[in-house]
C-alpha cells in the first residue's frame, strides 16, 4: 500500500504524522510525506520520502510572524497559508498516487489532499488533533477571540461558530479554493470547516475524557486518543550532555516552553524563569530564540533550543506552556502539572480543559507577571490533589496504542489491490 501524508502546521501539528508514517513503514508500507520544508530531515530519519509543501523561508515568514500568534490576525494568516499551499499539496497527491493502491492521510489544513479526494476518489482519512477542528452544536470548544461565557446557550455558541466562519475563515480560503476547484471541474465549497472532513473517514486524535464525541459529529468519525509523537525523527538522538547533567544534578526543574515558532515570547520566558526563582525552583527553558540573561549565568536555570519532551518531561516537576496540543498531550502522559498561558488558535480551549481536568491552571497571557505566575505555579506544585489527578490522567494516556489505532484505521481504507 502507498500512503501519501499531507500535514500543514508547526511541530506539534506535524510530528504526529511523522510518527504515524514511521509506524506504517515498520508495517511494510510505502510512505511519503508532504509538509513544510523544515520537517524534511525528521521525515528522512523516520524513513519517509519527503516533498516540501513550502520552503523553509516561507515557513519562517508565515509561522514565525508575530501576528501569527494573535487570535484573529493569526487565524487569518493560518488559513491564508493553507490556501497558498493548495497547489503544492494537491500536486503531491495527483502526481504520486497509484490508482487502486493509495490511501491519503490529511491534516486539518491539508485542503489540497481534500480536493484530490474529490478529483480522484482515493481513500482519504482526515486527521484532527484538536476538538476545535470538529464543529458541534452541543459541547462546543472555545472559539479563539470570541467571548463565550459559561451561561451562553448552545444555540448562541453555534451562531458564533458560523459567524466566525462567514466573516473570518471562508473569505480567506474559499475564493482561492473554489477557483482551483473550478479549473478541475469541481463544484464550489460553501463551508470550509464542514467540507474539510473526509467523507471516507475522520480521526479525532484526542480521548473522550478530554472531549467526548458529539452527537452531530460526522458519522464516519472515529475517536482515537492523543498519539505518541516527539520521538520519531526527532531533532536530536538522546539528550544533550549539558542538559542531562542539569537534570541529574538537582531536584526536578519546572520546564518552560512557548512553542516551536513563536519569535517574541522573551517576556513570557523571563517572567516564568523569575517565577521559578521566586519559588526556589530550578528551571529548564526550551526556546528557539535566545533569551537575554543580562550576562548573569545561573546554575539553577538551563536554556536550550530543543529537547525531546517524552524524555525530559517525566523528569520535571511541572510545565509552563502555551497550550499547544502536542505539548499538552505530552504533559498529560508525563503526569506533570501544567500552567497554561494560551496565545492563539485552539490553545485557550485546551487551557480551559486542562483546568477542568484538575491537572493545572489557565492563565491569561496579558496578566502573566512574576507574582501571579509564582502564586499559581506554587499552588500547583504544593497540591496533593493536582498531583493525584495528574497521575490518574497519565494512567489513562496510551500514546503508542493511539498511534497504532490510527495506523489500523489507515490500513482499513486500503483498496482491495493494495491490501
């Protein structure tokens, strides 16, 4: 069987697809990945053929832009980039598919793969990593940038979802998408966030204890769970010796990270590091950009560009992060308390769910200062109840099993000739 995977996004969005591809290779299938160019090396280490959906420069320009991490402007940039990637991702499937032997796997924003399904009919599974990507009239996830107080009824929440589609999502994507479809003789799309679900299969890659299946989800949806990711094709093999020494020489630190692409988070890092110092806690900060230390090197702070979360999180006391789905899922699996300061997209919804589960606290980024951060972080670290709840949730996580079940679903779509 030939498996063509199209994944658009940052590290937390793409690494689960690399992990799934690696597992499919181990099962004896031929796998190719189309994703942003920075993931080419990781894909190669995982044994996947690779084609870039965009250049490294384009990736940096789009996903590293400061306004990308704001609720409304960021969402528009994200959807605009998905539309711009349409020709490359469609071409990837169109040129590589082998009729009767191919299954296509698409991330939420892999709209080129979804167009290819309408054009050619090769089985497609849409893989959604976050509850926000599957719309519902019932227990609706928090829409970024929209006020959704608890007392708001389901009908009004649904109207807010439709309004955000009509005014902020569809105008950015549909003109380019429908012009492309018209050139192929395909009918226009009316609602992007309904159409992007494959009629063949939809995989919800989060567990029911995080967000239960909803009555109005597409009938072809299977709920699987948080997949294991972050090991396959990682940027480093084993831990850096300096990091290993830091972890080994003292009490478990607090890990601080605000994502793989954010470029203007130095204030957040400095606040989190200062909060750890106020509590007398060691700190491990993972940042893609330098954090100025004023020339003062502290033995209780270690700053690194990268570390594999599955390896370091179990050795940490807690984590302060932005609420990205990959980081959050790894924290659940490691059983560590989470202080979440969401920036954009689905992160506010994730922060609310972390708090509701009793595994951490949510923190508005605009209020993120040393005193408040230290107070909340200290409460989490002292709480026996939070520690016990984190252990319960960690026991419910099954990353390897979820990854295997996703691959089972992909294999179940294999055409008869490829099975």
